[in-house]
C-alpha cells in the first residue's frame, strides 16, 4: 500500500469512529435525558397572572390571588 492510501484509510477510520460515537451519544442523551413535562398553561381571570401546572389537573389555583382557573386554549 502506498502512503496516500494509508492516510486516506486512517482519516476515514477516524471520521467514521467519531461519527459513530456522536450518533451513539445523541441516542443515549435522548433515551436517558429528562423528558419535557406536559404542563398546562393557566391565566388567572382575577389578577392576570400566567402560570403552569401539571397536565392531569382540570383547574388550578393561582399562586398570586388564590382564584381557581381553567387552562388556556391555544
């Protein structure tokens, strides 16, 4: 084998290894990373405060004035 082919094989091997490691790291990050919470957005009808709460609640109490509110529809 000539020197240029050895260099091409060496560089291609390094780039392939680096690409494989990057794909593996991205898949691992997606699998074990924190999930995006499914929160609902609420706006208080009394004071206008905008806040979020869990997706499993139908009504939420405003932390500023205490009024119960329904979620906003977008």
